């Protein structure tokens, strides 16, 4: 927990203040340091990155992955996995383009339908895991296969139709006339809202604490009266909802394609783990998970600037997630 | 404890997955006879079901070892791609290179398995992340070096995929040998017994004096080796390997699905290779059935996901434990 500040603050002497600064700095999770280093490095290679528009475009590109990581973290701290989010993204993008059918007037209710589909998928994942005792890895793996199949069945296997402008606006347009910042992409505003709400839900509500307790020790949590099924189902609903949001942003940003969601689930899990979350539950912070997703995106940007081809970038990502988890495990053993 | 339980060691009983296998078989037979094109129960069709099972079957047998030990291997699909590409690249259509190609890919496979095992046991990295990482790394190197089908296998090597031994296709013989060897190692060797112990409860196994790290490392080497076998088979079948053949087959998730449908617990310690074979055959029967019913690939996929969930639910729903 990071919220262990003393209730009363004494007037510090200068050296004590310095020490407190150092203590606070030391408690900053390493992922933020890594993110900062990478961003500074990028700014050296491309000075435009360190301007307001540069940061905004970066955040806009990172927003879907960061939102997905935030949703995934709810499931991970509860001790589970949600592998179905990638296919759910594909379903949202393909399904929206099918249902809207080129008529922008359909966009509002189609978006509502997508959220309902997401909630249904989340409830299904959570209910099967809680009541039929199927490990969530398998439940959501089954959903991954089924949802992808369903999305392709719907469109006949090829991307069909196009998304109208009033759908794509969330993923690719900017709000202009913002004081100080001038233009802010809608995706960044959505990311900010999701980040604040998710941080509040995980770290400031009873549900969030029950979720962490459930992941830390499921039996103890159940015996101490945590309604485990309800708590877990809500976690999967949160994850699925984040996938719907990410799907709407990705559909807006890059248009209709059948592989838009492929592999996104593993990216989200990697981001959460980079941000200090422990697989199989009990530990993880929302700012960390979001910083993990931003770090992955920043790393790709950096390697791109350095001229690395895409496959090698993916390869390095593999080394980095192993390194990060090994480092965390090593630090844990040492303390 | 309540009523005394008769704990006769259960031996050689067929896993419950075979009940589902029989059900799937009869169901497919009936459905195809009623609504499908042609006959279901023909020698050609049955052979086809087995041949279809070979690629997934071999790697799934290996995956059973990782999962039984309470671990998992997501890198197999990428290792399959590496194997297929390296096999045809080294062979360049010349039979004189067959031995060298096989030696190289087997060495790569053993190395990858060793690396996976060491990262998981010595660096204490969760197996999912460890093998996701090594898989991404391998795929990165492979896709940077090769963009398309590379080289060609020797015509003699294609026997592995297309040859027959009397009436039996060689691939089916291969699968049978792999399953038999896997079952032998799992059920009749000391290593197999240790693997069950480690998968059941690693801490207890360690306190009882087992070298749990070593057991898990060997399990991962076996898993990787089985992926190499699948890669060799795919290279023989396609005539050459391309850097996407493993991912296209979704061998990572499909092999895990086959293992758990076969009754091996994802948490480890329970299950076995024979169940995995049943799981793989169930998938192949469903594929054959959907083909003959003419429903198309996507509806098949929709059902497959539910079948995975339903099969595992049938083993797990009585459990009183919390699962995450």
C-alpha cells in the first residue's frame, strides 16, 4: 500500500525534509523511472516528442493499451486472467461496422449494444469461473476462441463496411481550444477518466480491497465473508468493459480489420506485470499498470526511432518482460 | 476424516476424457449420417481424423508435461515455426542434409526448453510470462531473418508426412510412438512420479527432498522437444517452413486446450498423456464433423470455445475450492 502517510505532519528540519524526499522517491515504483528514462531518450532523438502535441499524440496511441491494462489489472489482482479481451476488441470493431451499416444515426445505440455485449461477456467469464470452478485462464481462453469465431462468422471472415465519422471521432479526433494544451485528443480524455475511475475503484473502495484480498488468499477471503463470486464477476465485467472502450478507440484510430485485437490480451497482461502486479493475485497498483502500458508504447516508439524492425522490437519486449519480472522476484527474495 | 476410503491405487483406468471422446464420435457419426455429405464411418475419414491430430497431438503430449508440473508453455508455437523454418532452410532439398537439419533443430529445442526451465526455476519468473517472453524473442529473431518460406525439405523427408507403413500412415505411427513414450515416461519412471508430486504441491515435494527445479526443467525440455517434433512434421507436410506456421496453427493455446479438455488440471498434479490424446482426437472429430456438415470454419470456432469450457467445467464443477 502506498497510502501509509502519517496523519499529523510535524514541521520538518531541512535534513529531515531531505530524507523524507528520498524516502518518497525510493517508494516510487521502478516502472515510472524506466518510463521517464525512455521518454527522455526519445526526446533527445526527436525533440518534437517533448512538446505538448508530441506527448498528446503519444498518449493517444497508447490509450487503448493503457485502458486495457487498467481493466486487466482488476482480474489479475483477483488471481485470474482475462485472455478474452483481444477477441472482444475484434468483435466490437467488426460488430459495430456491421450494425451501423454506414448510417451514422445508428452509432449511439450500437455503442450501447457493444457495452451490453461486453458486460455479458464479463458476467459469463466471472460466473463460469466462480460457479463452475473453471480456471479463468481456460474460461477466457474458450471465450477468446468463441468470440473471434463469432466476429468472423458475423462478417463472413473479411472486414466489411466502414465505421462512420461519429464513431471514429473518439479514436482519432482532438478537442481543440483547451487552455494551455490547445488540442487534446478525445482518447486522452477517455484514458484520463478511465485511469481516475479505475484507480478509485481498486484503491479506494471496499470492492477493490476485497478483490486484492481474494487474490492474496482466496480461502481466507471467503471465510472472512467476502462474497467471492460477486467480487470476481465484477472484476471480469470491468475488464470486458475496458476492452469495449479500447475497441471503440482502436476502431476509430485504425478502422475495420479482422486482426485488430490479436495479441492485445498478452500486451495487457505484460503491461500489468511490468507495473508491478503479481500474477495469481494479491498485489498490483493501477498507476503502475497504466505506466506499464505507456512504457511498452514508449519502448516501441524508441526502438522505431532507432530503426529496429518490428519483429526485433517484439523480440526485445519478450526479454524486457522476463527481466522485469525476474528483477521483482529477486528484490522480493532479498528483502 | 469420514468413512474409510478404499484407496486401491487406480491403475491403467482410461481417463474420463475418453467418455467424451466416445460421445463426440457417436454424436458426429449420427449428425453426419443425418445431415451431412457422405459417410462418417469410412476408413479414409477415420485415417484423416488421426492424421489431422498428429501436429497438435505431438506438441500437446509435451504440453501435458509442463502443465502436469504446474507450469505452462506459451512458447511452443514459436518454437514450431523456428523448427519448421530451420529444417527446410538447412536441408535445401538435399537428402544429405537431413541428419544435420534434425540435429540442429533438436539442439535448438533442447536449448529453448532448458532456457524456459531455468528462467522459471532459477529466476522465479511465472511460467506464463517466462515462456511468453522466450516465445516473443524467438519469433522476433526468426521473423527478422526470414520473411517467407525458406529453402525446401528433401523429398525423402516428406515420408514423415505422406509415407505409409502398410496401411497405416507414418504420421499416425509417429503420434502413436510419441504418446506411448510420453505415457511411459509419465507413468512408469521415477521422473514421472516426481513430476506428479511437484505439480501436486511443489513445496511439499521440495520438503520431501525432491529437486523440484530439476524436475520442472526436464519437463520443459520435454515440452520443447515435442514442439520440435511437430515442427519437423509440419516442415515435411508443407515441403518448407515459414515463420508464421506455428502461430497460424495457434499451437500454444490449442495444445493447452487439448491438455485440459483431456482432464489434466491446469494447476498441475492430476491428469496424463492419454487424456491429452483423447482431447486432441475430440478436436479432430469435431473438425471433421463440421467439415462434413458444411458449416464453415467460423461456426466451428464458436463451438470449440464452448466445448473447451464445458469439458473443463465437467471436471471442476464439483470442486469446493476457490479458483481464480
